[in-house]
C-alpha cells in the first residue's frame, strides 16, 4: 500500500487540474458505489431490524434475528438448506476447484488437443445457464430412469426423489470445471519460461512439474478463488433455482436459494424482506471472520512464490 | 513453450478424463440439436434416436412461439426479446467496463490518498462477503424508481470493483507513463492523455472484458426476473418457455430445445470468432502487476 | 484487419438490435371501425371458443372490431398494478375480485347482467331472441359471491377445470376392463353394469362403483400389462385431482358445510356430530374424504400403479399428455413399455391435447376417433356421498371490464353476447369445457363433441358439483388459499417436513415411512395454524 503514497505533484503538472480531472472521472462512479454498494449494505442492516406492517417498515429490534435463529434450529427447510450449502461448498472447494486447476494446467501445457479442450471446457460458462439447465434436465430425466430400469431397478423420479442431491452435485461439477479456467490460465501463463525450461531439461513429469513449479507459483491466484469462495457458502444457489424455480423440494435448496426465493419468488412480499436481510446480516457476521482466517492461514502457511 | 507429450500415468489418466468430460459436454448439445428437429410425438416414442424426418421448420415455428407475456395482456415476441437482450447486454457491458476502466486508471496512475482509499475499498469488498442484500437493493431501487426502469438499470451498472477492476488496474500499472509525460510537456490535458494515449493502449483488455461482460449479461436470465420484468430478455424468455401455455402446435420439448439452440447460437459464434481475444488478453494482461 | 473485424461485428450487433426493435412494433390499421381490445388468458380452453363467438359478434355489430390479445399467463395481481396503463377494455382470466373493487378498477355491469338479453342486444343487426338475463343463469353460490361486495355485478363467472378419473375407453374395451351386470370383466359391447348413478345407458356404465371394485380393476390392469396412472410435474393438477376424490367421498352436503362453515359433520371414529363454525372449520381438513383420498394416493404409489416418468421434472403437462397418448403406440413397438389407462389432469386436457391427437390420427387409422371418458371416483366403504360428486377448480376465473374502458359500450355488448346461450353452447361445443352457467346442449350439439366431452357433460349434468366460492368471506377472501396451494394438501409434519402432493410424497423413497395417518395429523395441525390467520382476518 505504501507504494501508492507518492507525491502527486512530482508526477503531474498542475495540482488543480489534476484534482479537477480526478473529480470529473471519479465523482459519478463513487456516487453510485456509495449508493448501490455501501448504501445497499447499510440498508440491509437497517432492514434486518425492521418489520413490515401494512405498507410501511417500522423498527422492530432483533425480532427478525430471533426468527432466523429459531428457523436455523427448527425449520426443516432452513436446516436442509444449511446442510446442502455446506455440501455444495465442499464440492466446490474439494472437487471442482482442483479439477478446474488441473484442467487449466493441462491446457496450459499444450497437451494434444489443448485448444479444443479450452473451448469445450469454457462452453458451460459461455452458454446461458438456463440453456445448460434445460438440456441437462430433459436429457437426464429421460436417460437416468432408463439406466435404472436396464439395471433391473425401480426408476426414480430423478429431480424429486432421493436421487436429486446426487444429480445436482454432478451437475454442479459438470458445469463448474471451466469456471476458473480463464484466470487460472492467466496465472499460469505469467510463469517465466526459464523456470519451466529448467524442469523440462531435467525431464520431470507433468505431475511433478505441477507440484514443484506451477502450483507454488499460481498459489496466490488459488488463494483468491478460495477466499472469495467463502461467500459462496452463503450466497450460492447451486443452480437450484434454474432447475426448480420457486418450488424446489425443500430438502434440495441452499441458503442462497432460500434467501433468493424469499425475496424474488412468486409468493414473496415486501414483508419477507426484513427476514431475508436478517439472514444476510447474520451470515455476513459468520462469513467475514471465516474469510479472514482462511486468508491469513493461506498467506501464512501456503507455499511462497517469488518471481 | 514446447508442446508437452504425455509421459506419466497421471497425465494419461487425466487426459482420458478430459476427453470423457468433453464428450459429456458435447453430447447434450448434439442431443438437444437432434431433439430440436423432431416432431413432438416422436420425442416421446424415440427420445434418443435420430428423427425420421428432420424438421428444420421447428426453428421457424419457434421463432414465432418464443414469447413472454407481461401482466397477461402484452406479448413480447422474439425479435423484441432479442433486442431487449442485446441492448441490455451491450449497453450494460460498455458502461460497466468503462467505469472500471476510468476508476482503475485514476487509481493506478494518480496515486495518493484517494486512490489508496478506493483500492482498499475494492479489496475489502472482494474479501469481506456481505450476503443477502437483494432485498435491500430492491428497496433502494424502488425508492429511486430504478426498478423495472431500463435507464435506472443501466445507471446501476456504473459500479466498480471485482476482477474487472483488478485486471484494468494491473493493465494500467504495466503501461508506461513516459508517453503521458511527453504529452503533458506538449501541453496536453489530463483528459486528452487519458482518451488519446491511455485508452488506445488498453483496447485489447477493454474489448476482451466488454465481450466477457456482454456474454455474462446476455446469459443472465435472472436479471430480468429480478430487476426489469417488463423488459424481458431472450434468456428469460427461454426460462418461461419451458412452462408451456395452452397446447398449441408450437409447444413441446423439441421446441424448447430449438429455443435453447437459438439463444446460445449468437454467443457461441461470437465466442468462436473472438476466443483468442478473450482468453489471450485477459490472462496475459490481466494478472501482471 | 482485426480492428476492422471488430468494428464490423459491433455495427452488425447494433444494426440487428435496431432491426429487431422496429420489427417488434406493430400498428393497427385504420379500418374505420371502433376497436374493442380483449385481453384473454389462453389456457386449456384454447382460442376457438372466443374466435367463433367474436366472428358472430362482429356480424351482429359491424361497427366494432375485436382485437384479442391471447396471453399464456395471467397474473391477477400484476394486472391490477398495470391496468390503467394498458389498452385492453375487457378481460378473461383469474380475478381477485375484492382487491380490484377495493381499488375501484372494474366497471359496474349490473345493467348488462340484469337486462334480458334480447333487450340489451336489441340494436344487433342479427336479432337476439333469448329473453333470459345473465344473472338468472349464473350458478347460485357464484352469483352470491360476485354480488357480495355491494350487491352490484362487476364480473361474470367464467369456468374452471373439472376433475375426474380420465380413462382411455379404447384400452378398457380392448383389455376388457368394464364390468358386466354379474360382476365379470367384459368389453364395451358386454351387458354393462349400471355404474354409480344406477341408471343404464349413461356415461358410467360398466365402471367400478366402489373402491374395492376399483382396486380389483387396478390389479387386473397390472396383470394385463397396463400401467394404471400417469401425471405431470405440475402439482396443482394432482392436488385438485385428489381433492376431487375427497370431495366425491364426502359429498355435496359435507362440502357445503365446509364452504359455508355452518352445519354438522361426524368425523371418523366419532359417534356424535361436531358443529362446524368459522372458528373450527379447519377440522374438516380431517374429513373422511380426505383420509380416503390419501389412501387412494397411498395405494397407487405403494402398489406401483404408476408410470415411471409420472411427476418427473421433464413431464410438463403437455409432455405428460403426449406420454399418455403415445403409450398405446409405444407399447406395440418397444420393449418394457405398456399402455397407460388413466391420466391425472383437469378436464381441459383433452382439448389441449388436440394437436397431439391429430398427429396420432395421421400416424395410423386406429388412432382416429380415439375415445377417452370421464369416470366418477369410486366410493370407499365409509363414503358419505350418495350421488356422484365432481369438483371444479379455478372458481375465480371470470369476464370483466375495466373501470374506464375506452370502448365501454362495445365491451359491454360483447360481454353480454359472450354469455348468451348461443355463445355458451358455442364455447362448450368448440372446447368441450363447461361455463359456470345454467344452459342446455341439444343432442345435435353434443354429437359434434368428442366422446370425452360428451361424457363430461353427462356427468356434470347428472351429478353434484362443488367449487370453492360462495358469499362466505372466509372463503372468498382466501380464494387462493382454498383453491390453489394451502387447503388441499399442503402441510408440515411434526419433524418439519413440508408435504404438498400426496402422489409424489408417497412414492418418494426418502419418505418411505410416511403413512396416511401421519399425513392426516399434519393436515390438521397445519390447518389449525393457518386458521389463526384466516379466522383472525390476517390473510
């Protein structure tokens, strides 16, 4: 940060003109940032302390929070959503992220067909989620029961019976692999060639090269993925809304889905805004320290790379 | 770098895995395309085989049938939906990327307290997740009359932060300031330096990010649902299209699949044309710094 | 080169956007006529009923031109928000009447409804002879409801979906699923039993009367490689279907006790009747009919009397209809595929499936003139009903004119004509469905209708009909609760699980321990909770 404190005067002629320029360039973006970023967040906190009563929001203290705590321990849907959010977060961090990084690595190493792999893996990111969802839904809902029957088992109602969580996990992995590919590739491509050439001269395998050279060097980028990913634990809908709209079976939703439907769903009303906001505020209080701890741990104990 | 040969169990295993994964990605598209050419009853009796008759006419029909009805009394047809989607994605992308470009430029090239505060804000914003603000956002939008108002929606894109900001920040950091100094000596204003010298230098990044942002907005079917229901986009239309209305001739799974292909085609074409721009510019320029 | 490519693509995108934008605008031609704008929900009733009547209306009143806007969805609440800003004068769709009237958005049409039609339409170029008023034709409780606000008329009830066991007559005939007078299985040409109405020569001849007979039929189906049931992923249809089953057991008297929240009901296991009042009407969530309908769903699911795709995510109602219709053909050509006997959906399904039926008729001659029929719900042993009883959904569907309609006069004339006997008959003839009005169809009229709608007409004329509306404010103020989700099957179990569709829940393996009595307990407990809001007027 210190690096940024430099004397403006030395760099730019005319202090007044500089300030005018900065003012003109920044005033509108900062205004909107204040309203739609800072303002929205503050409003969220305020809203969480209010209740809706015949067209008006009135101060209610911690009533919404009480309800949230009550639901977290008693409401089946919220409990299931909490469980599912943790499952999907785990899948994201332990399966999707490693697969995504490995895939990027292979593309970066220009294995045979790398160019095609690159395009293919990016396909689910490029095409609208609604298209991918529809394709997957119609195909799997037809195909999977046939496979069950072929194996002599009773065909399930894929997206409603006990199979649903498994199918949603597979779907998330399936579309998620390409998600970080552009930034991972970016991080890898800035590794200086001479570092790799050393490895190549020694004839080490791809596997070893990855762990010894590439991984430590791209670790800062991976840190970014992991750190920003914590919020996903509380915000990710894990594509549930895409598949089910407002009416997902209650044991498949995530916390992100639950909050979204409370605000956007067909049966939502302004009366549910404070409750949803209280959920958000509470989760922020949980997510923020987790994020900071993870960041701290990764920075302290992760591999160090200088180049 | 040399092309790499596969020389270990791990690499061969993962290579095979990748091939299988790619097949799993391409198969649904092929199935979707084939299904989109079937007659609707044929889809019931033969969901996985080739169509007896290849009904390309389904695409003509779906062009007419893909629509969104608003308040039950106004029907938005496909051309208008395409227009809504295009204008939303195009204008939003330009505004969003341009704002990030300006702010990142000032922050990277005019260091000082203000720049420092902004940079810190952006980083904190990325690291500290504040979740569940949708309700609060909608409430503010309603107060400002931005809800369901395209002008308001576009104004809201004047935000900065996130990876786009960081990418621009890094890009500007790597651009030499020598040209600017020379221009200042010649009496150029700060605005002239920015628009005439600096912007042209980051055109590839600007273009790549705009394109990626365009794709994101084009695909974002929930935006219409959340913020501007009266101006549905084509992606949102596809979401509603899966719930059939009355049993007309142009309903059924083959038509939904044709809709999928219609909606994704423009993006696939744009991506294939510009893929090196997107994947090259962002990765190389983006994270240097 | 690259720069040029980029600019070309940008220009192209802009050009396409502009072209698309202008193509989206259409303007009406100036034909010297006064235009009446009609906003019409295009549901399972299709368009023909309205198109034909409008053609006639335009002959009667050549000075008018009716522009219909068909919409696939119709949301009463969002229409209310925007109604001042849109062109339409007259609407057909679901109506939350009281919220429109509270905001003074509907035109008073008492004169249209209470003037004899020949007088009201006296200026027609084609003379109108009908001397009845529209009000005199409305179903009793419907009329009480629509006038309950201030005694005036602001809308005319339209029509909803009726629920029965929709069955494939051809398949029943071919597989000998009918019962003869001696209780033996036979084809349609056999000496058929008289059915639930006890009268020979009617629509229910040869069909099971009791649930025990019905179970035997299902068992026979399974033995003869026929799958009894399929249904779509749309919960509403399965919910209404099972509710109809429950209503058919309880009968119209018990239904009216519930609807007016006034009367007595003897619950299962009780020796004395319970007095039903608005304070305790939720108890009827545990009526005998509810228990029987749950048992019905339980048996279908636990005994595997359903198609493997039933209720699946990709089974939207049209795909479900197609699956049902095509099962006959697929059974012939594919292994492990069997014909399906019953299809769970509202009565509009047959009209909705017309396109598919036409396609199948082109496929093979044997699918020309396929017959489907309406079967009354069989009675459980403890059923209270003594007459076949059918349930109709969507009681709030209606025709209405907005308060400041630009073409008020024309819209009122059109509304009057659409409720004349002639238009009512045209409606039923073209789409088979029945309006919430008293009118007669001649045998000639009936002959042109598909067999399914002939049986439906007979069934409804000869039976008791139940629908969730009357002048009871607890009912009409909570219309969506009673008719959509809510009252019928939505509830929460003691361990917090939400149940909403017995047909899906009983076949879900992850809920394999759920029993009928668990469901009943959940219905009652949740009903009691819901009632706190409904009875206190919070909802």
